[in-house]
C-alpha cells in the first residue's frame, strides 16, 4: 500500500465530517499550471484522435533533447522515448535489466512507489542506509558496496530526492558511478526534480561522469516542474543501443502515449527558464518557513533539505503512523486538521522510520503556517493523553 495515500480513507472521513484537511502528505503542486499548456490543448485540431508513434512524437523527443541540453545532458532525440509519466520509465527500466529475483540498490529512505514497481516485476529492492543526522547524504562508497550480491543489477536513486530533499554532491555521484563501473551495474537516475535546487547549489547530473553513460538510464517527467501531474508525460533516455532496442519493444507493447498530451507538452518545453526559476524561489521560501517552524517545536528533529519539496522529520512519538491517523480522526483546531505521510513506508526497515513523517510543502505559506500549528498543538495533546 502506498505510504503516501495509506491514510486517505481517514482524510476522506474527516472531510465528510466537515473538516478542512491540509494535505502535506503528497507532492501535488498547488501552483497554477501554465496557460501555455491549455493553449496547446486548444490548438490541437486533428480530426481523428489516432495512435502516435510508440516511441513518442518526433517533435516532443526533439524538445526533450533541447531541454536536457540546457542542463549539459546530451541525448539525441533518437535516444529519448516518451513515457506515461516518469513511473512508466521506471517500470521499463526494471523490466529491461532484471529477471525475476534480481536486485536493485536504493538509498534508504526512498520513494515508496519504487516498491510497487519492483513488486510488479518480481524484483527485490535492497537498501543502503543514509541518516537524518547527515541530512540523508551518502556517507561512503563502502556503504553501497557492502549490500551488493550476485543478483544486483543496478543502483536507483532520485536526485533531488523524494522523500528527503537531499541533493547529491558530485562526490556522492562519483561514489555511485565508481561502484556501478567496478561491478558492471546499471544506474537509474530519477531526475524529475532537477531544477528545484536551493541556496545557490549547482545541480550536477551523474550524466557528467562519462565512464558510466553506456550504463546510465535517465528518467524525467514534466509533472512537478510544470504542475501537470495529471498529464502523465515523462521520458526515458539511454545511450545504450541494446537497452534502446528493448525500450522500443516495451513502448510498442502499450502502443502509444496520449497524443493530445504530447502536443500540449510541447508548449511547456518552450517556456522560458525564468518560469522554473520563479517556481524554485516559491518552493525555497516554503522550505524556509517549514524548517523555521519545525525547528522551534520541542522534540522535533529536522535538517535543511536542499531540493525538491519534501523533508523527513523525526517526531517525539513512538508511532508516527498512529499519530498521523489520530490527527485525522480525533484532533482539529477550528475544524481544520492536517495529513502527513508516515515515513516508515519509505524505509525497508520500517522500525527506522517508526517515529518519522514525510512532509510535502506544496501548499501556500499561509496554509503551511496553519498546518504546522496544528502539528505543534497536536503533538502536545497526543503526548499528554498518552
């Protein structure tokens, strides 16, 4: 079950009782979708809504190539394939490189939907540990190497990270690259939050490390940076010819992605970079507000995430899932409450995340302040009753 949506039935019941629920459980951007996207929809005038090429329309593959090139990530249109969101790109990756029972390494905590995809493919995720005290950065090459087995096929990570917001340094990426190169492993780099990097940090893609490019699978999506989660337009790219042949087969197995969405997405990739820079500044302000408030709540342990729009917080409770459920069923302030994602679902070892929650700051500053006030008062009330 999704760690992000696990408590949705309780949130639904709260709303049916007339409560307002602040959703800090899910990375659903609240920023308006650009008008350019809807203009693309209006300008779609084909008389027959037919199949498009399985690999994606040529115009969009070229647009993705140009977009990536602005970040010094050099893939030709022929090395890029349009997918139904980034999730299908991940599914294709698992199916291409793994047989049933094979293993993929992930830094823990990790995006919980990786579990769903792995389970559907008969693949086992194996985690290497990172810690809240280190801001969830990778401590050493050895921490990765010690979990490699004869069944290990790849290293998978998101950068910036969902659920932690960590942005991996070039030193950490070099560790991953060295381990992959020395052990003949693939690298699956999930880069859907690439532009959402704060405090002037320079984002580096692992693509910059030339020796691993033949073993690199890059995943991207338009969902987060352009607030179009519902459009389901993503991409998978690789320079590996054998993998590209397998991607074509998988693309053909589902015929094509949505024609209308692909043509509308073209407009998004033409938007000036200043749009994304403005979005980044909005999320950075929200991050600063969240960290400022959480840092003043007794017993809450945090770090300062460097990217994306998530962080994991350690709470002064024994069971964060029970607390999150209680917020929805038994606690409100002025008929308002808040929903978080219990962090144990982002860990292989659930006990490690037992007292943690993942927060998404995809709501306005005003709503964040209200939601975190509910958290503060809720912690006091919950601990007093226990």
